C-alpha cells in the first residue's frame, strides 16, 4: 500500500471515530428519553393487567371457598447497557483482488435493557386486619366521589342503615325498605339535594353529615320519604336539614347510623355476580348462596366460558373455565375499576406493607 493510501486510511479511520462519536452523542440524547417512553408504558400496561387478573382471581377463588394470595409490585429497576463497535476494511496489494468486496467503514451501537421486578406478598396480621375490619366511613365517602350513582356506593358500603338491613349480602332477613332508601338517596344526591359535608359545628354528632337543601316543592316528597325510612323525626319545611352520619349499629331518631362493610365483604359481594357453571354446581365445587343477589341489583356480572373470550376487559383461567368481565359491559367495567381503586387504597396501602420477604425476579 502506498504512503498516500496509508494517509487516506488514517483519515478514514478518524472519520470513522468521528462518526462513531457522533452516533454515541445522539444515543445518549435520544435513546435515554425514548427508552423511558417505550419502557414505562409497557411496564405500566403489564402491571395494570396483572393487577386486574390478581383481583379477579381473588374474587373467583373466594367464591369457590379456596384460598388466594396477593402480591404488590414493590419496585421496577431497569438496568441499561450500551456497546459500540467500529471497523474499517483496508485492502493490501493489487486492487483487483478485493475490488467491490470491502466496506470502508462500519459502526454500530447495541442497546440492552435488563429490568428487575420486586414483589411484596400482602400477608400478616396487618393485612388480615385491613381485610376483615369494617372500612372507615371517610374512605367510603372518598370512594363515593368516583361513582356516578351514589346509591350504588351506599348499597355496597353498608350492611344496614338505621336498622334497615341491606339484602345485598348477609344471612339475616333483608328489610324491603332498604332498596327504596338506596333509590331515593341516589336520586336526591344526583340532583344536588343531598350533599356530603364535614360540619364545623362542634356540637355535631359525627364527622360527616348529609346536608339536605334546595328541595322546595319539587323534591319535598322524596326528602320526607327518605327521612321517614330512616326514622328521623324532622319535618321538611323547605329549610336546610343536617343529618349527622355515624358508624353505629342501633337506629337513631336524629342521625344516620351506618354499619359499614369490610374488604372481605366487598369481595364476597362481587363474587355474587359470577355466573356459575352448572357443571361446577353439580360437581359440588361451589355452592349456591342463600343471599344470592337478584340480577338487577348485581354490582358486577362476571361471565364464564369454556373457550378463551374474544373481547374481555380482564380474564383468568380457573378450574377448566375462563372467568371474565365482558369489554362491552360498561356497568361491570366501571364496577371492576372501582374495586381496583378500593383494593389499592385499602389493602395495598403503604401503611399495610409488611416486614415480610421481598421477591426479586430478573426478567432476562
């Protein structure tokens, strides 16, 4: 190779290094943000989907009187690694021997992501306490802001109100008036006649109250019937009415005493919406319940199929059947979305985390 050719090769080599350096700078500026854009969405999607499947699995297994477990994603750590290569082909001797067969310059960058996911099992005394103890009233009221039908929330949250027994779940004979109470409460809340407030009056009996106002002639009959069902001795005359709401069992002539459900109860209520396969009932794998919820009062409908559903919002495979929420069933999807928020607040709360083992799983 001539001296001129050697100089050209060095220049080409420098150009190769320059090109490689430029590519490296571009990679640092582009690959990093792009990796967040691509990776974060994928992680979020997978975590959301598996959380949904875990909750549905808990509903189904509890309905079949089988044990279930839950795990919370504690952390996702993604390790990024880059590698670069550069090459140059230089011909020596007669150019006829290599003409058209050499690539003068080559460069490349490899990008690799190795995520590690850590899980924390939800278990222990604190988890069980949150599972079986009644949910505080303030949490139910907070969740009520997510519902388009406040009556549904009252139906789900309470086992009884001022002595009226909720027939949605329980072995005790239901009070026929409860369904009417729920309907009136829903109607009056949606038109703004009843608001949930925190009274500043130190003499109020509870932390929260139903503030009944603006009912006039249009809604006076509904307000009067609601108060009569509750047994509250107040005559609606058009002026505002403040009904303190307390967590209690016994009826009251001045307050609304609400006995709230536990998270375990809520999962049972959702389990009542499963359309059980006849084959499982006949085989004794699952039993009918005496508190079977009428179809029109179901919070959710969970369907079953021998084949994997084509269009499901969430689905799991359990005992040779697919259990799923139909993606076209808007009411059930909203109910399941609420349940996911409820579980996240009630069970997977940071305050409920245990000093148990942390399972770390490398994904590659």
